[in-house]
C-alpha cells in the first residue's frame, strides 16, 4: 500500500508523519527546525544536518515511502530554494523526484484548516502570517516577512516584547515592584542580570526569543497585567492581518492556528478584534488536522492514479 510522508518544517522544529492511502497514521516524529532562509555557509550546514537527522529518523521506521511533500518556512512555491529542498528530500528519502514537492509552509497550514476558497488562515508560531488560497490556487497573503522585518503577534514577537519590557523595567529606580512576569522570565532565561539576558537572547536568538512566549503565557495565566497586555497586543497584531486580507478577498471564515496563539487570552482577544472587522463573524476555528498530516495526504495525490 502506498505511503506518503508529510513534513511541516518550522523555524524551531520539524514535524513529520507517514500515512497510507486509507488515512491510517503509520509513524510520526519530530526533528530540528528547517528554514528556507539559506544564504550563508553556516545556514547551509544547519540545513544539511537537520535534513540528514530527519531522513534518518524516518528511515529507522522501516517504511518505504512512495511520495513526500514538505511545507517549509522561509521559501516560496516554485522557487529555486524550493526546488533545491525537493532534490535534497528526494535523495534523503529515496523517493523519485516527481513524487516529491516542496511548498511554502503557509499553503500546507492553510490546507490543514480549510479547503481552497473556504476561509482565511491566521498562523502564529515562531513567525506569523495570514493566508487565503482560492479555488484556482491563487494566493493572497499578509505578513510572514520574518522576525527582522515584522512577524507581529508571533511567538518571536511575544518574546521580543517581553524582553523589551524586562530590560526597561530593570532601568527603573530600585526597589522594583514585585512582578510575576519578571520572575517567570528570569527563571526561564537562567539569570536576572543583563549578561544573562544578553546571553540568552543572542544565542540562537530566533528560537530562544520565540520560546519566551511560554513564560509570558504562564505569567498571564497567573493574572500578571504586563503579560496580559503583551498577549492582548499579539491578538491585535494577528487581527490586523485579517483586516488586510478581508480588504482583498472579502469576509471569510477565520481559523487561528499555531502554538503561539493557543492561550485563551489571545484567542478571546482575537475574536473580539475580528468582530470589529467582520459583521456577525462565525466562531474562530482551529486546524482540522495537523499540517504534517495535510502534507502527507497531499503527497499521496502525486502518485499515478491518485487525485
């Protein structure tokens, strides 16, 4: 029975899943993050190392894969970078190149929540974007420019806002007022002085900064007003993306996905913001299936006689 492999390659982790044509999950796992942003020798080395690790893990399952599709952050469909990724994945998994494809991770994320033309996907993980794929495969999107330029409302954005708040608080005249958010961030960072913050923020900075979304969420759950303000701000940033897409494609059903958007405070604030953009909106949905599963299902359609 044919086996399809789907990969959801994000900036901090890659998740993969093997599926047969009945829809049964045969194996799944995770590995290092993979990005399409490969512009230096060091980035190329990291890509090759991560790809080798993931392909080796899949090989250890003993499954003979027939097709594979990857959704990769930081690249565009049909770009030279996507073609290079496809060749590497084909070689690493031993699959014929015509049965392997690489897409922008936004397309795979969309298909995990909607059929083409159905809605607007808003994603908040390490990065953020809003995305609509119509029934003719035309794409309208907003955001997704990466942490250096934007990624408003993402895990990285939340972490950066928290760090900015933390260092500005430290500039205050002592004694500083007690703070759940400060204590939670210092515990996560592993120190409460500038050298500790600097070491944390500038060592593997994108992943580390995005990971601070977790202690911010914990502090918000404990009713810290500064943490709540950061998460509420994230929701407003994500809703702004929706407003941009609605102006292009009209009001649609909305799905909010990605790990950084999972906190109830974000989802509740996001829903309130959406009500200001779309009259009488449907409840905000989530993903119908994990992106890796959506990719694996799509992979199987590349095989002869499948559609």
